[in-house]
């Protein structure tokens, strides 16, 4: 029995020794380096951050009223009403006849001037053709003679247009 | 400079004229403890720097509401735990998008040597600690490195003493296994 006990106690002693050595090793195991003067400057760094934080808080308090619902809800409502009013005015505008008349007038003027130019060009062309083949004499002779249509000629012309000649006699 | 107790510092802080003075003293009193606590969780100095600043800014914003039903350092540790865990959660998401793990990033951070000068054994042990589940890692760090009692840890983490003892026991076993296997 005794030898067994001795083995057991030796085993326990060995374990304790290892444990003590292990603990000693652990206690010394730090190894973490710190920058020079770190702990001298740390309080100042922290105080600076706190001052900065307080300054930001003060600024937020100063402008905080802008965020108050009592202010921005009415402001937002007014802005919405103004937008709706503006849009309503824009889409409900009556048409402007003056502009339409102006456009029409311009077009007519343009058409008239174009027609005048066309007639002028045509008459110049006719004159040139007449000059070419010497028919001017014939034309002038035709103009001086009876150029007004007779009654029969007028009646025939009206019948061609399906207009009743008797309408002309009615007053 | 006279030493002020936590209660005195809180009372000084509540006086608007002495607020900055009290806060400076608080930062000087707890900055190293909080820094290394966070550093052991996050490993990287730059990440730790950001989180530590956030912790003290939260302290400034909320110290007025401190009810004194727990100790001040317990309250500060609680803030530090929450900030560290939420940072690790966001880091986990970012590393997932980059097809890596936060643990791998931490190991790389140690390896580049910029802010780590431990020897091979120390690196091995730190890797083992990094690989622990986060809660277990917290318990191990707080018990072993910060020397907190189970009751204090229970106050900070809101976990029972028994669960904390079990958590610490398993953490030690895992670290031993990792170190001896490699």
C-alpha cells in the first residue's frame, strides 16, 4: 500500500509543480507594448473629445427648434398648398384667342402676298410669250373689241354651273 | 496630489465647477487598469485606444446617474465589458465579410510586433487565451490578471459565483491543453 501512496503523492506533487510553473509563466506573460507617453496624453484626448461632443450638442440645441413639429408641420402644409394652387392655375388657364387670330392673320397675309406674287409672275410669263410670237397685236385687238359677254353667253355660263338664271332677275 | 476615494471623486464630479478636475483624477486612476483589461480582450492597441476613449466618454456622460448601489470600479468595469463585447461583435461581422476570423486578426496583430514584444511562450499563451469563448476569456482575465474576487466578478457580469468558478476552471484546462499540445 505504501508504495502506491508514494506514487500517488509523487503524482500530485508533480501536478502541483507543473501548475505552479504554469501559473508563474502566465503571470509574467504580458508582452503588450504601449506607445511612449500614451497614458500622459490619454486624459487630454478624452477631454478634447468630450468638449467636441458638448459643442455639437449645443449646436444641435440651437438649431433644434427647426426640427420642432410645431414649426415644420405648418411650413410643410403651406408649401403643399402653394404647390397645389400653382399647379391648379397652370392647368386651368383659358385659351388665348388673340394668339390664334395673330397666327391666322399672319397666314392670310402670307397667302395674299404669295397670291399677288403668283399673279404677277403669271402675267409676266404671258407677256413674254406674247412678245415671242407677235400675238400681242391680236390680244390688244381682242381687248378693244367687245370683251363683255352677252346675255346668252352669261346664261349659258350659269347653266354650266347649275345656277338658275332666273335668280338674277329677282331682287 | 491628495488621493481621493471613489465616493469623493463622484461627489466632486457632481459639482459643476470641479467636474473636469474630478474627471481627470478618475481617468488617471483607472486608465491603465481599463486599458490592459480591454487590451487583453482586443489585443490590438489601436482598437483598444478607441474603446478605452469610448468607455471614459460614457463615464463622463453617465456618472451623474451613478446610484452608488455598487462600487464605482465595478460600474466602470461593467461599461468596459459591454464596450469590449460590442466591439468584438462588430469586429466579428467585419471579419466575416473579409473571410477571416477576429481571432486570426488578433494573432496577426501580435505577430506584426508593432505593439507586442512577448517571447514565443507568451505569444502561445496569449493565443490560447484568444481562442477561449469570450465570456470565459473575460472571467479568466479578470480573475488571473486583475485579481478580482468571484463576488466582484459576479457583481460585474451578473453571473453566479458557482458558474464563474466553473468557467474559470474550464478556461485554465483549455489553456493548459493548448499550450502542451503545441
